C-alpha cells in the first residue's frame, strides 16, 4: 500500500543505506521497524485527512474563479488518493485475496477484519488433564507444551524401511538439481507469491547465497505458530479407508456445487487440513531416505537446512 507514497520510499532507502555492513535479516528488521513507526502515524491520520479534504471541497464547491477551481481539483485528487490508500489498507488487513477490483469497499474489508478477529480468537483450551483453561498465560503454556511434545525426536529402528527403498535418482537427475541457480530463476519463483506476502529486498541474492553455501543465517527461518479454532464438523481419518477417498469425495462435492444453481437453500464447502503426517516425520529418517534414494549430498544439505533451521 505504501509503495505509492514517496515518503515511504525515502524511509526505505534511508534505512537500507544506514545499515550497510549488517546481514540481510538485520537490515530487513531495521527497515521494517522504521516503516512501522511511520505507517502507524500515517494510518492514525487517515480519517482526519479524508474529513479535512471533504470540508475543503465543500468550501470550494461554490467558487467559479480559476484559482478556486484549481484548488478544488487538487483537493479532489488528494481525496481520491486517500480513499484508495484506505481501501488498500483494509484490503490487506482483511486478507481477502479473491477481491480483484471494482468499487472501493473499505467498509467490506473493515468488517472482514473484525470478523476474522472474532472467528480466530481462542477463548479457552483443554489441557492434558481434560480441564478447560481460560487464563491467557495458561492457554499460552498449553500451546508451548503441545508443540514441544509434538516435535521431540523419537528415534526408532528405520533399517527395515530403508532396506526396501530402491535407488531411483540418477547422476543426470542430481546434475539438474545442483546446477547453479540464476537470479532470473529466483526472481521468477519469488514473484509468484501473492504481492501482500512477498519478502523484502535483496531476496534473490539471499536465496542464491543459501543454495550455494547450504547454510541459513540465524533467525532466517523463524516461524510464528498460530492456532486457528476448529470447526464443529471436520472429516477425520477413518480406519480401513485411504486418504485418497477424501479426494474423490471432494471431487464429487465440488461437482455438485458447480451444478447447483437453483433452490432457496445454499451449500458451502470448507477446505481444511486433512493430515499432520509431515509433523511426525523424523528428520533423521527423512535424510536417510534421501541418501538411500541416491540424492546428491549438496541437495540433501539444502533440504535438511530448511527443515532443521525452523
């Protein structure tokens, strides 16, 4: 949103120039703080500036002299610019990525933000003893304990599984995997991301350095864990059934939704996470499988660095 503001570009340039010599992550963090401080003040004055422009236009509207008409036109442009910025601000806050254009609809996005906050707020959690906990600190501790238990390594005997895995990766495959990555390729991959989620500057250089050195700097892969409240009805694993059955079921539901065009009652489909299998894969087992399949050591180091650095 702030890319259209000249002041924002000045802040980014100044912050980036003042942090020459620091690593990329430190520079991005410093730049982010500077933009946040400036944006916080700017957001607070949004409505005040809009109201000021409207009042000024009301005073200038009766005037028919050249100077008055020029001032009115300038103020109108400023108002439209502010309205567009307000619209983009609430659109980004609402995370309604399906919205493509049409009229400004800040009220819709404002309501979406409030709705997301209400639906994503966790009021209570059940602890290991089966007791509901509502205290904020206790809820946080339940989350920490759960994920610490989930991610504790549990080394088992993997030899029987590895013995049945065949080497599938050929030298030609490895040559393609470990060939140098160009700036153009990194840029094409990064810019496929949604514009509201794209990372900061020098990303292409950062990505190429990681692939070449096979090492990420500290904090590069830090992750925020966010819990999302469960819905009342959710498809679970069923003993004796394959997970692919859910794919066929989803296809049939999607087909029905596309064909339903009549009737007073509507229907809705929710896309939810069907599996946590990856959370339970031991990193050592993952590495051993890649070795057994014949992946090049450089490629394995790259993948394992992205896993272990989280």
